[in-house]
C-alpha cells in the first residue's frame, strides 16, 4: 500500500513551531503563516525561506489551504524589498 505524505495545517504549524516561532494550536494555515511573518528577523526569515523551499520542492503533497497560505502570506513576506 502506498502512503502519500500530506502536509495539512497542523503539520505546517508544527514545522513553524520547530523553527522557534510561537504559533497557537488550532489556527488555520493562513493564520499560522500570519503569525510566522509578524516581527520577522533576518535569521528567522532565512529559516522560513528554507522551510518554504523544502515544502514547495519536496515530494509531500500540500493540502490546497496550506499551499494557498504559503503563496499568499509567506512568499510575499520573504521577497526582499
């Protein structure tokens, strides 16, 4: 039997928390991304960029809400101004 690696909003939150970000449990993917980018330091931005690259470039399947939250919230915040 083949098991797909799915990334849902709780998986995303856990990965953000693993980076040292404070993300409350039970939040949506969009809310988790908003918490992640508030008060973003250069060090956290670099870690967050690496996580986004891993998520978008990996073999795991991102649920649509997670992919949309990354595209709407994380990617714009990580683009240098």
